[in-house]
């Protein structure tokens, strides 16, 4: 169920019989046809188990299930919207950046400490992601939100990408990521996070970067 980009801040999705999608609550701007919107209490297709960790950490983002037959327009807070098409791979993205996504995608939750140990958890605090991040896996599309638009940077084995943690939006593919300090600890005393930390992504995949250090 591909999304059609209407402008930099709005997308449209077509819903048909036997299809469904999930959206962030409050993201529906308009619709045509016979479409229903119901609160989703189980965290998308991944089921209630995929959201238990987030519930404990108070990091869950409420979703709506969208079904029926018609067209639905989505946008939220005037944020820029970027559409990502998955072809069997996995997207790692913070839940509050998800505007809407196909019901065919399997949603899960990953503990930040599983990628980088303690520094993975530190990364979650620096980026504002908390202790968990959302995964979407399978074939389908997801619309994510960002400040100032999004660029896609390829990640290759011989060419890792370094990103300001607060400009990071999402990544996909077989990617390893770690948080490193750009300055010595003595030099960091009295400084904000800023460029003191860098997120290094290596492997094979894509990272999505917004044109701002502002959080949603």
C-alpha cells in the first residue's frame, strides 16, 4: 500500500477491502470513502508483546487502526514527511516519528542496550529515544516525520557514516551503530551534547538524516 506524497508535509494512502494500516493518533487530516478509525491497543501487527517494554518505560505511542475503502490524508504538527519503502528488510525508527505504516509490516521493539551496551543506552538518552526503539520489518511502506526534510545517506562496508545523534531519524539494513565522543571528556565539561557525541553507522544499508537538531 504505497503512500502518495501530496506535499512535503502530507501523504495520502489508499485503503481497500482486506487491507489496513496504522497511524499515529491525531494524524488523520481528511478522508474520502467508507473508512473506519479505531484505537489500537496492541502496538500494530507485532501484538501486545511488542509493546510491553515500552509500556513499562512509558515510551509507547498510541496508534489507530485504519480500515475500509477509500483515501486517507495524513500529516501531523506541520512536520516534514518522508516515505520509506521496505522490501523485506528492517527499519529502525523511534515510535513518535512514525506517521503511518502498512499493516503488512511486522512491528517490534528493540532494547537500545542490545546495540552498544551501556553506550547504546547513553545514545538513547542523548538522542531522546529513551531505552527502546521501534522496528518495522517486511514488505510495505512507512511514512516518517522529521524537521526540515530528510536526506538518505548510503552506508557501505568501506565507508561508515557519522551523524549528529539529534539529526538522526532512522536507519535500515544490516547496520551496526555505536555512539562515540568527538571530544575528550575534559573538553566536554561545561558543554552541551551538540557535536560532543557522534553516531557512527557501519555495514550495509541507509541512514535517514533530518536537516535540524530539533527533536519532535
